[in-house]
C-alpha cells in the first residue's frame, strides 16, 4: 500500500484550496508572481510592525490577545507564500527539504556551535 | 482509532526539526520573535528583488534556473515563518484555517467576483 | 528678491540629477512608481539585514567599517525615495513639512512624554 | 565669505528637528538603529501596499487624492531615513554623493544604455 507523503498532502491541498479561492473571485488576474511577492513582503512588514518598538525580551512575552493578532499576520505571510509557490509551479515541500539540507551542510554543528561570528555570517545569506 | 490531522503532522514536525536545528547550533539565543520577524522580512525582500524590474508577464515566465533560485527564497521565507510560529508558541495550521474562514466571510464570491474595486480594498487589509 | 528655500533647492536638485541619471541609461522605462516602491522596500530589507541578529545596544555601537557599509544602504533607500517622489511628481519637501506638522499635532509633548503606551500606539500608524 | 552647502543645511537641519522631536517626547530610548531600521522597512511596506495590485501603468496614473495619500507614506520613509542617519551619526548628504559616484562608475552610460540585461544585473546590488 503506497504511503502518501504528509508534507505534500498538506501543502498541495492548501495550494489547491487557495487557487480555488482566487478562481472563485476572479482574482487570478491579479496574482502574477511579481504581485504576490509584493503582497508577501507587505504582510511581512505588517507582522514586523508589532515588534518594532518592543525589546527582544518583550517580544517573547506577548499576551494571548497579542499572540492571536500577530499570529494572524504570520498566517497571512504563510498563505501568500503558499499561493506564490502555486503560481510559480514549484514544489514547495521539496524545496524546503533541499534548503534544510543546504543549511545543514553550510552550518555544521561542530563548527558553528557557540560562534557568534558564524551566526552573523549566517545573516548575510 | 484517532486520525492524526496531516496539517498538524507536517507543520508540527517541521517546527520540531527547525527547533532542534537551532538548539544544536546554540542559535535559540538569537531567535527572539522580534529578530525572526526581521529575518522573515529580509528574506521577503530578497525574494521580491528578483521581480522588481520584471513586468508582471515576465514574472510568470521564469526559466527553470530562475525558478529554482527564486524558489529557494520562497523556501527561506517559509522556514522563518514556521520557526517564528514555533517560538511564538502558536498553532500555525489552526490559525491558517481560521484566517481562511475570515477571508471567505470577508470576500463572499457573489459580491467580489469581477469587482476590481473590491480587490483593491482587499489590498488594504 | 525672492529667497529660494534650501530644502527645495537640495531635494529638487537631487531629483533632477537622478532623473538625468536614469534618462542617460534609458532606465526611465523601468522606473514605474510600482517598481520603484519595490526597489525601495528591497533596499530597506538589505539595510535591516545588518541589524537582525544584533541587540539594540550592539546596533548603537557599529565600528567605522560597519557604519560605512550600513550607511551606503541608508543612502540607497534615500536615493530611491527621492527618485520615486520625482516619478510621482510630488513635492517631497512640502509633504515632509506637512507630515511633521501632523505628527506634532498627533503626539503632543505633554500627553506623550513618558508614556510607553502612547509610543506603542505610535507604532500602529 | 564661506558658502554653506545647501545639502548639509537642509538635511542637517531636518536631523536636528527630528532629534528634538524625539527628545521632547522621551522617544530616544526607542530609537536604537535596529528599531529605526525596522520602522523604516515597515513604512516601506505600507508605501508598497498601495501599488501591489496595480499595473505599472496604473501606478503612473494615481489621482490627486491617491498621490497625497501615497506621498505621505513616502514622507514617512524619508523621515525615518533621516532619523536613522542621525542616530547612526553618519553624514547622509556626503554618503549620498559618494553612492551616486559609485553608481556612475558601475553603470557607465555607453555600456548600459539599451541593455536590459545590464539593468537586471543592477537589480542584484
């Protein structure tokens, strides 16, 4: 009995649902990858706005109300990411796995551990 | 026998793996939600950079090489989104479902369809 | 004899120079406001990247080399801001003065001073 | 009689005013460069939001009302750029001139003119 990979099931199912959502509203015409990339960055800005004047420590201690508000912004980013992947025709789950593998090779545990410098270099990817 | 929801399986599993990736490298100290939100926005900018001088039509016709390059940027955004959700302690799959429902109620098919104005208002969420 | 306002002199002169720079390279065709707004946001992301893993305190103590590197990113944002204003045909110096006045009225000193809450609200503009 | 450079006059004067604005409201404590860079990127996102679903052509034809609305967003970006330069202690007008010179050398008119490829490379700076 073949086992369906869960990752593909979840992301591919979500892609289909968001595609249908756009088709039903005649929105595909607006969803060129260029525009979706903009919308994604706009949502990322809205998400970040909640944190801009907080200290790092404060950002770790949002109350339940704030967590829900900010959580919905995270969901917005997530939804546009999945929508963009669909419009690009890429296999997001597959690329995510490949990217994790690249990161593992680029930042080997024994070399990176405890090295702030290595982490700062991580920033410049 | 209870059925495990695939969505939770995939995202929760990915959250665990990214958490372990950070722990192994002593990177949790850098991953305050504030910083992860910044990193997410930075990746969104890198993704967008590939499209900034292209027409919408050109953005729909990347070649295989470009698709892979840009696809890895999408994966980067995706990974930081999942990492941030984990550090916030939110149930991302659940919030995604709730947000889709909110969007469905906010943009009913029969009112939105064919209305560019409605779509422009969509932009201001 | 009328006195030319310095603000207009500086910004209008800079607008002219950047316009000529684009004309000379046949780049006006790429500089639709939509694209310039994207380029501006991309540069803002590159600027932010330098700070994403630094503490607020570390961000105040860059060395001379870092200050120059990050300073050039600030200059990039500035240049795209002025270029965009030119393509939009707006009087940037005038709008800047109007926005300062709006901010002064919105955040009166005696009400805002010492109120972190007021500042957090400031974040949501 | 010494001639004061207009650029320094305008930007330095604006820096002083924005600094005083923050001091008067006890906001300097929030204005670490890290936070200002975030605020700048957030404003860049708000600016971009107005253009995300417009075609390039539509983005060139905003009406007066829209121009004012979007113009204020451009002013917000501009104000945070100048505020950040002040907190970094850099000479923005000087770096702007240096950056223009760098761009002139990097994109010589006779090599760039009419070359879309060169422009796309420009995108990857």
